[in-house]
C-alpha cells in the first residue's frame, strides 16, 4: 500500500513540474517576442542610420 502512495505522489509531482514548465515556456515566449520586436527596431534604426550617414 505504501508503494501505491509513492506512485501517486510522483504522478502529482510530475503534474506540478509540468505546470511549472508550461509557465516557464509561456514567459520565455513572451520574452522572445519582445526581443524579436526590439531586434527588429534596432535593425530598422541601423538602416535609417546607414541611409542618413553613407560610408562611401
């Protein structure tokens, strides 16, 4: 009987860990979107700078 309780506990732990991972993934996706947007803005700014200050 104690073995069965151990198994149930580990399943509950797995579910808890899965929830934590799902949350982490969600947060990392949001960060990634922000980073992509920032990188796009930086690239756009670099193009504008290059247009305004030609190197030739």
